[in-house]
C-alpha cells in the first residue's frame, strides 16, 4: 500500500499518464498506431532523445542549462563516422566520440563555474563554435559510407522486439537513476540546484559538481551521437540541429524543474519517448510532421509557465507566512505620549 | 573545546566591516552577540564558518591555528552555522536534508537521527518534504543536522527573528539542553532580553568592533545599551532645534488607522504637513513592509490609510502616486534606479507620465533635470552621464530628485543614507529639511538612530511588527530609541537629556 502511494505521488506518473493518454487517443483515431510492431518502432526510435535527456538532466538538476548538446551530438557523430569510414576500429571511434563529449562538457563547465558566464550564454556560444567546427571538419560535406556492420548494430533486437540500443539505454537510465538518488555524491547534483548557498554551507563542492554535470551531459550527447551514426548511417553538418530543445522539453515534460533540484532521469526518459513520438503521432493523425517542432515548443512553454506560476504562488505564500510569524500577536509595550 | 579569535579584521570596499576582533570562549558556554544592523555580527560568524576569509587575524581551535578556507574545513572542525534564513534543500525530505553528505549506511544514519531527536524530545516525520516545514521546524532540522555532524560549536544567527512566541520558548528549552551537553553556542540576536534569559556570556558589537564582552552576570541592561551607543552620543543629545509645530491647528497629511499587513500589525500614525516623523527600529521590525504596503505593492490585511483625509487603502502604486504619495525604497539598486540610463532620464522618468500624450517633451525633461542637478548638488559631468557610474550618495540624491519632480504631499524615505559617504549624507539631510520647509509630510524610516535624532520632529519605534513606543521631540534621544528598538525600554528609566 505504501509503495502504491509513493508511486502515485511521483511526478513521473503524470508524464506516464500523458504518454498513455496520447497513445490511446491516437489509437482511437487510427488503430494501426497501437499495433505492437508500431509501438516497438516508436520506442526504439527514441534512444537518441533518451540519452540526450538523461545527460542534460544532470545539468538541469544543478539549476543550469546546456543548449550545446545538439552540436555536441553532431560533432561526435561526424568524428566517429569519419573514423569508421576510414577503417579505424570501433573502439577508436567510440573513444574519439566520448573525448569530444568530455572536452565540450569541460569547457562548458569551466565557463559557467570559474568564469561565471551565465549558462545559457556560455553553452549558446559553445554551440556556435562546435556547430562551426563540424563544417570545418567535414568541409561542409556529408560523412557517408559508414561500414555496414556498424549500421547493422542499431537493427539488432532482443527477442525480436527491443533493440539492444534501447535495452542498453534503459539499463543505463536505471543505473543513473540509482546513482542520482541513492549515492552520497549523486545527491549533490539535486542539492546544488535545490539551494546553492545551502549546499556551500554544508561543504558540498558546488563548482566541482556543476563541472561533473556538464561532463556527464557531454558524454551522453556523445553516446547519442554514436547511436545516431549507427541508426542513420551518414552524418550531415546539421546533424542534431534543434535536438537540444527536444531534450529540454523531454526533461520538463518528465517532471524535472528548470529551476533545479527536482525530478528524475526516469521522468526524463518518459518525456523523451513522448517527444520522439510526436512526429509519428502527427503522421498517424494525417497531419504534416512539419508541425513537430512547433508543438514541442508550445508544450515546453506551457509546462514551464504553469510550473513557474505554481512556484511563485508557493514562494509568496511562504514569504507572507514568515512575515506574519514575526509580528507580535499582542500589543507588547505601552505608549508614553 | 576552546575557540579563540585574534585580531580579526575584514574590509569591504574600504569600509571596515570588522576591526580587530579579539575573543576567546571555552565550552560549555552560550555567548550572545548583540548589535545593530551592520555591526559585523554575521560577517564575523561567516568568517568563523569559512564562508568569508578575514583580511587579517587568526582563528585558533584548542590552541591550534586553523585556516578556515571554506565551509567544509569548519565542518570538519565541528563548527556548524544555522543561518538566519534556514538553508535547507526545499525539495528533499527531512531525513535527506540531515543525512546529505554522509556515506554511511542509510539504516545506521536513520537510527542516529532518531536517537538525536529522541534526546531532544522532538518529534517530526522524517519523510516530510522540507518545503512543508514551518520556519521553526526548519531551524530544528538545521540544528539536528549540526548535531549529526558532531558540532562542538553551534552558531545560531538570529534564530528567533521569524519565530512565534511558543516556538521561541521551545527553542530556548532546546538550547538549555545543548548547553548541558557541553556544546558551545554562539547566539546572534537583536533582543537584549534574550541575552539575560539564556546566555552565559555576552559580546556587544558596534561598527565592526566588540565594545563590551564578558559574563552576563557582570552586566545590567543599562551597561549593554551603553555598549551599543557611539561614544560621542551623549553630547549630541543635548542640542535641539526649537521650531515647534502647533499640531492642534493642523490636519494630518497622512494617517493610518489600525493598519495591518504581512509583517506589521495595527499601525496607527499621523504625519502633519511640514513634519518629519521618524520610524525607528531594527531590521525585520516590519517598517519596510509597512511602507511598501502603503505604496500599493503588497496586500492590505485590515485597517485604513488616509492621504489628506482621503481613503487610499488598497489602491495600486500608480493610483497612490497620482494622489501625491511617493516612496524612496530602501535598496536603490534593487528598486530605485535605471542603472544604465542617463542621470537626466533617471530624474525625469517619474515626470514622464504627466509630460505629454505620446512623444516625449525632451525640452521640459531637460530643464527639470537641470534644476534638480543644480539644487541638489548632484555631482555629474552632465545630464548624459550614466546613472550606474555615480557614487552611492549622488545616486540617492538623483532618486530623491525624481520623487520630488512629482510634487508629492507625502514622502516615505526608507534608509535614505545607508551606504553613502558623510558629505553626501549632509546634502541628503539638507534636501530632507528643504522638503519639510515646503510643507511636505515626511516619513523617515531609518536604522541609523543618529539620523532619526537629527531630523525628526516626532518618532515612533517599531518592534516585532508593532509600534511599541512614541516619542515627542523632547524625548528623542539615542538612548530612548535604542532601548525601545531593542525591546527593553522602560519608562522613566532614562531621563531626558543629561
């Protein structure tokens, strides 16, 4: 009973309900959407977004933001695809991609903490630099001819249902969830976003925690880049463009607060499935999938506005309660006039 | 446990926040730190906790020199600071808040937390989220947090400032228990009475110095009040300008009746044209909340406000302005200025609305700004100088100038000279006196009691959200105001003058 209660209270439940409701409504209009085969296609298609969202969740939990993850995905995809095309080993390609992610994350982290650049500006600038270097690195050309074996990896399925990619991503998400909620250092991320001065006061290394968050975010974007190469099979200079909005929206939809401190990566993963299904949903409802980004943007704004209105209400209520507590109930002194 | 502070000094922008602090305390002890705002109490505690670093001086623990470079160092030495506003993680549970930073087994920690709370006789569900706790409960969680970290020195920064009376009672009980356990407690407060109630030692701070320290039993209330007053204070009190206002002939320009809101209650005051009414008190007494509520920035709970006999209760800021009441806020950086605007624009910005229909009347604006820059001796290179580049005093003069450009009947000035230099202070005083001569009713909110003594015709003191005393011109002395603001005024105890 206690467990049921806890599950019902969780913020992730509302996003899961949103997901189920969306599927049921689309299924009612077009029953083919609910066919098992299609559902698996939808889930398997969301791995890239899940990885991006889980990565950026570290940063958002800390109360910061990273809008460079789309470009990070693009650069690590371009670098690894080039290496694979030129005959390097898979290991070399994977290491190179992750190195790209770590480097970009480290730069973001240092900019935000040491040089105190507002995170939106820092990562926007880095986004420009990284996107630009993709063009320089590829001479503006597509990276094609990725070996077939690497591309086949994304098609391999477990018991003819889930791809190994999705399975691995789910396991990774659960592991990250465990780290963030059950380990001492893992709790630091949410603590920093929840109350930064409070975190400093009890000895949590605030700047170090933020840098680690950005590096984790970069690594996950790099992993997303590798899966992107395998799934798509080629890399254009615009690969991953706009994915950051999808990932941020996925986190917010999954119950992670942009103010920091609240939410789980499980929620972010559920939000990612919703985000990646929107374009498929549109097709099944016989709308143009051109509406995809518009709908994502509207959802993002609606949720954030609703959330901030609620938060402001609560903060104002707390302030008034505090002020009222200060006031004497009875008249304390007399008057000597 | 022994803590010793030796020659601790700290400066901010050439202003001495702490000046050669020396103090040694052996546990078990409970030392009360008392002093007005800006005396350096919190700064000193933050240095002990490693949040700030001292410019000079040394901290010794048990005779050993310790470099408090960051809070984790202080924590490792068993020092724990409970800040004025509790700093819990609002979205975590009570248990998580207490246990964060420990890598021990969850069950073990849980047992230890329950043990500590049992010892304190305190009961709260550990799975409650911190943002559902009252301030008092949050403070208790902070204290348990400190105890789980085996704190030997517990610093409580004004723990009672936002507590109700029953909560204060249980907090004092808790402190007594901690004292018995041999913990050294540093206790910052604005309330002198509390010192006699629970402290073993006391340190009075003023202007970054400890002016008086020792065992509580060696002092009387009068001794402590003397320590709070500047040394030259006595002389100033004797001089009084004698321009008596004949109140019976006047109608109040501004009046409140039973006015209550968030942070203040049942305020009854009246201010007459050409009069300065001083509102004294310590920070948190509810003075600023009173002013902002009058100005239509917060919700009125009950009571009425009259401006020249007209009821203006609950009007919006814009409407209140139109009726002829203006407010110069406490923190001009936050609310008062357009930092990157030009000085001229800043002065004329309040005048904009009466200026014209659509296009700005730049010529009129310029004339207006010129007039005030000259009248108020605002030091600028020209009207086009950027406001943010002015000194604090000149910024403040420009803000007051802007208020005057609306020709108000009533002006509320909130801490008008905080953080500005002596020269500019005199100019601001001159401007305030000029306002008075023009027949404006002035409400002067200030924690600088010398300022209140110098300018006011009458004074009310606020204490914990209420007006606790009223003083007429002859009774306005530093001693009286200080005693009343710290809640220890006794009628007839302090004779007027010398």
